[in-house]
């Protein structure tokens, strides 16, 4: 069986060295790590207080069950909105009441960071090209900055795993990091084994994918992991596109492809009613001619690209899509229960209902387009 567990595959970029005798209880002792940018960073052994800068950074710390060490958050965590598709945030409402150290998407404010009490002992940062670069941020705050590459569940899955292990070792959560990798790999293997020998597979299309905000029907992801995990044809994929995480497809191309089954990312509901993907399929005469619309094989799935990718939602969507396309192979699966199993493992709470309520309870349903 093909495995990607860290215990089996070596972490290519990571090295770990204690300077002097390693004693976890000595706040003055330090160690060196190499982060995702191959920067050597001197970090304290005592990493009991942290902040997380950049999209998805706090998500990974929550996966590692270290959110109790967070002393401040970026601005997106304190906002109250009608829509929210971030399982880690829904599972941790206390984030909304925490001090703010900067704006979202990595726009850190060194002055705010220096005013925090207590002070963080370490800053984790994703997407280092946003805001202050890690070297400058570290110089301005005199707090170590460790960059972790966000990765994804597609071609950059190993980068995701490596970042979990790096963060896990720094935080003393190495075992938890390995458990996350093993769990995700177990699910991906399960999806593959259920579908690899199916010969009659329907062509699918995912529309309405969010990318730095809401989009309409033509927004998609050619390399959408659930279709890959399920060995299922993606109408939007071509050899030159299979690794893309986002792409806008022309209406003419979608009509030419005429997918048999359409899935809509419900993040599209954030758009004005006439502009969202559901309304487009209802009102556009060209889209009304698509066989999936005529045959009523259009379904809603959880938004997954929300402050970058929510891997739990992606995996939950894969089980729902599998159930729709291959009911016999997934007859033992209740997609809602499976989603909550995944969310509980990753973020500590079953939050499917919380997400679905924000999106008119349309997730994991056939969408009415008449």
C-alpha cells in the first residue's frame, strides 16, 4: 500500500539540533531549526506562547492541538460575518475575543506584536511574500519567525506534511503530527481503493470555487483533489492544467465539455443573488442546456478554499462526491457523519452543521434549479 506517512518518507528540508544540553523546562535554552525557506532559525525550547501569521497558519496549529498557546490572532479571526467555512475557527470561538497583532493575509504589525502581554516566544508564518518578510519581521520584533509552507492535498502534499512535522517538533507535538499524516493518508487510500477498479465513470465539473473571494460558476480547480482521490474524470483537467489550484473557464468551454455531473462550491453564495453559480445555472439559457442541469445532477459541496484550503472540508467533500457517483462502493458511508468524524479529528469538534447553516443548508444536497 502506498503511504506518505512521515515515519516512512523523510522530511527533506528539516534538520534539528539542540544548542547545548536540551532541557524543556529552561526558558533560556534554545535550538536551531531549518524552516521551509531553508533559513536557520534559533528558537526557544519553551514555545508556550505563539502567534500565527498568514492564511491557514492558525489552522495547522489547531490541527496540532496547540491552539491553547496562541496569545493573539490576526484581524480575520475577530470578524463576525454571515458566512464562515473555516472549521478550525468554528471549533474555537474564543479566537474572536483575543488580542489582534495585525491584519489578515500576513499583514503583521510589529508595534502591536511588541505591545502584546504576554509576549509570544515564536511567530509561525505562512505565505512569507505577504507583509513583512520573515527576516525583517524577526528584526523588528526580536521574536524568532519560522516559515511553514502551506502545501495542499495535491502535488504539494508532502510540503503540507513536512510543515506539520516541523511545527510538531518545535511545539513538542511530533506524535500528533504523525497521527494527522497517517489519518489523512488512510482516508486517501480508502477513497482510492473504493474507486480504482470502476470502469464506468462519469465526467464531473466543480464550479463556483472561491479564490481570494467569491466567484461564479466558471471558477474551478483543475486539480481538485476529491476527483483525483476518486479516480474520477474532471472535465476541467488537461495535462497542462492538472496541477492548477484555480482557473476561470470560458462558458463556451464548459458547454463544449457538457459534464455529466456538476458540483458547486457553496462559497459562491456570497455573491449577489444574480451573480452566484446557482443563479447562473438557473437563468442562463446556455447553461440550462447542460445535461447535468437537465438531468438534475447538480450538487452542493462545502466551501474549502476559505483563508486558503481547509483540508478537512476537501476530504469530507470527497466522501460525499463518492457517495453520489458510486453509491454501491460508498453504501456504508453517511457523508455528514463522515464529515463530522473528519472535523472532530482535525479540529476537535463536529462542525458540519455550523458550516452548513451559513450556506442555507445546501451542502451535500441535490440543488434545485427550476
